[in-house]
C-alpha cells in the first residue's frame, strides 16, 4: 500500500522550454505531497509542500514562478519547470505522507521513483 | 524539526552487522524517529520508525536509548545490495520533512 507513481522517469529538453512532472498516489489519497530536488552526491532538498486544493508552500530560495506546483486532486500533484535552463538539471522526487498505523506512530513518506531532468 | 547528525560514510563487509547512529539532541517529547534508505537514482524508501527502546521489523532494528537523544539503525548480515544512503528523520505529524546529509554505507565483498 501507499504507492506513489512518478512520470516521466527521465526527460531531456532544450533550454527555454517547460517540463511537467506528474506524481500520483495510486492506492491512497494524498492530502499533502512534497517535492524534492537532489543534486549528485547530495541529500534531498525540500522544494515545496503542496496541499490539495490550495497553493503550494515553497521553501526559501525556491522560485515559485519557475517551479509551478499544482495539486488539483487528492491523487495528483504536478511540478512544472518553466523556461528550464541547464542549471535546473537535477533529480526531482515527489513524495506523499501517510500514516502507517492509525493512532500509532508518526506519518512517514512514500516516494516516487524520481525524474531525471537534463536541460541542454 | 530536530536537527540530526550522522556519519557521512561507513564501510562494511558482506555478512557483517552494521550499526548507523544518528544524533538528535533536541528531540521533542512527541517526536518519532524514522529511517529511510536511498539507492542511486531512486526515491528513498521507508525502513523503520520508533519512539523508544527497540523496534524490529523484517529488515532492520532500531535502538533508542532512554534519553532519546540518539538512535541506532542496525542492519543484520548486510549484503552488497544494502549499499545505499541511509537517512534518519525526527519529528511527529510531519508537515515538512527535511533530510540531513545521510550516511553512505558501502558494503564490500
């Protein structure tokens, strides 16, 4: 249970174009989804938190006009990298939180497989 | 969220038990400790979660001392496929999940 599907797994685009990455929760409703960015040999950096039906909350230093996040339903969140440039090349990972056991423990994250973006 | 500190890297050999310790000195009373594993070019996956004492599942054990200021992830009899980065996170009812630097475990034959 608690599976998150992320597409595409890799994408190559030209500088100046926009790229959309989809993140779907397959067997549960994800009220909150998280988008991370990871550069080679580095840890995951939280970019933004998206809540269904409301605007995403971006972390400091993340350009909200460049990284558009839409969470229109309880099972789908999208990240659009607008006017991509080579410095946006990275590994983007979405995740959703869920409760493994009702009334016990804290929420945990389930992650998508990640999307490797290469901007030429 | 409580800040966590882990060793940057660890080496081990196949068949050995590996213990990775995470320090979280300012853990709050209601915080839980959760560990994740990440292979290259993949999203992390949940390993284990605990609050106090010891928790064991089919892949790992988590030891938490009484003061809860640290925790130790124990991987029994590691294999080459356990080579990965391991992250510990501390919090409860997470509204945001921040990852620390993690521990790169390298299992050698």
